C-alpha cells in the first residue's frame, strides 16, 4: 500500500509532510500551521511514520454572543465619557 495522508516528515525539516500515492508533497505542517515547502532533493533520513488522525473539534469551547452566561451587552456612556476625560488630563 502506498503512503497517503499525513506522515512525520522523513526529511526532518518539518513536523509532518503530506504524502500522495506514496510520494512526499510540498504540503507540510508544524503544529497547527500548514505551509508549502517542496521536498528536498536529497533522500529521506528515515522511513515515513503515519500520523494518527486529529480528533474532530466538538465546539465545546465556543459560546454564543446571546448566551445569558456571557453577561449583558451594555455600554456605560458616563463611564466612557469620564475615562476619555481622564485620558486627556
């Protein structure tokens, strides 16, 4: 079976490199940052090690703006005025 998907970068340049049809591609990632970097012209330092798929996000850390726990959306006009005046003085 030919390598397909994310593998540890066998060149040691990046954390992971995407493989397609058994060949390394220019798609790489370091942490959560993905970028393009063509594979080096020299042979890989090691065999590619397949990465486990990332767990799907469950959105448990997201909150709705209209959620009561977010607190009231208020604007204290007098406080903003006096804060501006204090900043001028």
